[in-house]
C-alpha cells in the first residue's frame, strides 16, 4: 500500500512540475521559443518593433529576452512587451487586451501538453503485481 501512495505522490509532483514549468521544459532553443511565440503575439495584437539600427539592437540585448514583461510608462499607462534578440531581433509591444489574449493561448497550450503528457504516462503504466523492494529507485531515501 505504501508503494501505491509513493507512486501517486510522485506522479502528482511530476504532473504539477510539468504543468507549472511546461514552457521551460519544452522550449529549450531560443529560436524555437521565438518562432512559437511571435505569431501568437502578432495574432493577439502586439506590434512588432524591429531593432533596425545599432542602438536599438544594443538596447535589445540588455533587456530580459523571450519573456512577457510589464512596463508602466511615465504617463501611468501600462504596456506589455516581449524582446527577441535572437530570431527576429525585434520587440513586441501590446496593451492589456493583447496580453490577456496571449496568456489565454499559453494556458490552453499548457493544458493540451499536460493532457498529452498524462495520456503518455497512462499508456506506460502497467499493473505492478510483483514489486521488488531492491529495485525501488529511491532505495533508503523512500518517502
């Protein structure tokens, strides 16, 4: 019975880690990340601003890349931005509506990936009728 609890607990931790960090686990290459995000940003209403001179390109390389960020302007308005110094060498800027649209799309993608992961895990699970404690991968560290 303890084994069942241990496996369920571990499965829950793995699934939660996967869902919470899906973006970081799936997207390793910055170019792939940008290629996936940029069409979504444009479709949501973000405006592409190219780094079309050396000053803009230098500045683009100093800010956090490939993350949706929030900035409050001096006049109090808020804009959201996404910098890509790798693929398009540009910045995307959008308003709250565009930002919310992207967040919804990302949440939907993460949900689909989590379902695919769970289906894969469900396919791999076989009934464990002859558990050998010596084969426990946690050994003396079992919880």
